[in-house]
């Protein structure tokens, strides 16, 4: 599981999922509560990071991944 933290104390966890653990999902939490969960599985960690950045932090796809 990979994790990145933003300055606004939102923690995003990236988890391998699927039968052979080759797909990725993410979950965002603030202090103790889940605030968002990815609604789909991603074939790469990079795609999951980009989607989390867009959905949680309002990032732009042109910036590249913030963590991998």
C-alpha cells in the first residue's frame, strides 16, 4: 500500500486489488474519516494517483503524478 499526504492533512491510500493484485484503487481520509473512495479500478498505480489528485485535490492531469 502506498500513501501520500497533502498539506491540508488529507491522506490518500493506494491499495492493490483484484485476484492477482494487478489493479489499484485509492481511498482518501481526513483525520479519521473516509471522505472519498475511487469508484473504479486502475491498471496502473500512476493512473490511480492521477485520478486521486483530480478527484480529491482538484489537480490537473498535465502536472504528472505526485507520488508513485
